């Protein structure tokens, strides 16, 4: 019995190691649609669980939010009307997780769960002409045409721009602003202002977000022929909604349904259904589990 248990333990450890090696360096954890990933010439709606890689450009639409989970346990959060390009990302090597991302537009946040806070990481964010080297656990920033913001929430970050001496921020609520090409003196943000900024990148409960492991779904069209639901499917996908077509067989008959799945709660499913009714050729939207 002891040898059997040892064998099971060894097999379990080997399987865990294999799963870890096969895990993507980054994947979609949650999304309020519309949102897309541009990969070469392809533009695909984002859905929970989708693996991301170097070269991908992530975009959000009006009212959208995205959570991207990194393999080392951190989250990169993106607000509405934003875009982020993954320049480099790789699984952990020699105990250090490394990545580089370019925030082209909009608000973002990098945050780390308590269990992953002690892991070593070297993650660089470029916000137009500003580079933020994250060595801490919580950071918020925003990229605008004439204004770039980097706010430290917890940990340490080194901020630099071409021709400037790098600045290290290591106190909570310190923030750096570069406006019209000129860096302003580092200052402190009020907790109230930080709360306002943070809301720009948060997925609030019941707002219609799809999340990894979500069990609820919204059915948006149904018909006996696939061609009959294709216009709704195509319109949703083109607008940044991760719609799927599912075929159901009832006796000798087959029904095709267009749905969006992965909603974590009924409230989220209802919110998404309410948002889509009357759009993209959708006359009704039904929530189910």
C-alpha cells in the first residue's frame, strides 16, 4: 500500500509539472464585451480562457473591461476604449517571470494576489514615451495623447522617459505624470482620487462580464437552419462579442442557437441580455444555466 501511495504521489507531481509547463503565459480571466484581440490580420472577440501571446494587441470598446491573468499569478486589467500590445511574455525561467507590454491607449492596472506577491517578476509597461519597470505588486496607469500617468499602489516601480533621469517610487499613492512631453514632480494622490481611477479598470459584479468558469448563458437567436441564425452570429462577432453557435437535437429535429456563455451569475447574464436586446438583429434574449 505504501508503494502504491508513493507511486500515486509521484504521478500526481509529474502531472502537475506537465500542466504547469503547458499553461499559457497569459490568458483572459474575465471580460465585459465588446473586446477583441488582433493577431496578425485576424481580429477575434475575447472570451474567458483564451490564451494570449507575444505580438497580440488587445482592444476594448465602450464600457468594456478585461482581466488578463499572467502565469505567475498577477492580473493586468484594462479599461474601456483601451489598447495594449504584448511585446514579450514567457513562462517563469530561473525563478523570474518576465514580460513587456505597451499600453497604447486607456487605463490599466497591474495587481498581484497575496499568494503570488513574493514571486520574482520583471514586468515593464510602456505608456507612450514613459516606461514603468514593475518590481512591486500593485500599479495603476493611463495612456492619453498628451498625458501619461503612473500611480504606485503598493511595492516599487521605476519610471523613466527618454532623456530623463529614472525615478523610483516606493511609497504607496505616489504618482508620476508626464504632460505634453514634460514630467511633473512626483506627488501623492488622495485615496478618493485613487478610488475613482481604480474604478476605470474594475469589473463590477452584475455588469455583464463573462468570467472563467461562469455557468450562465444568454441565448440570442434560434432557428431550425444554421443559415437563419448566421446574420446574428456574424454581427455579434464583428462587434466584439464572443458569440457561439450550438446545435441541439430534439428527436428528429435540429435547432441552432446563438449564445454567449461564461457568465458567472444570473445578474451578469441579465445585464448582458438587456444590453443586447434590440441590437444586431436580436429580438429576444433568454437567460439560462
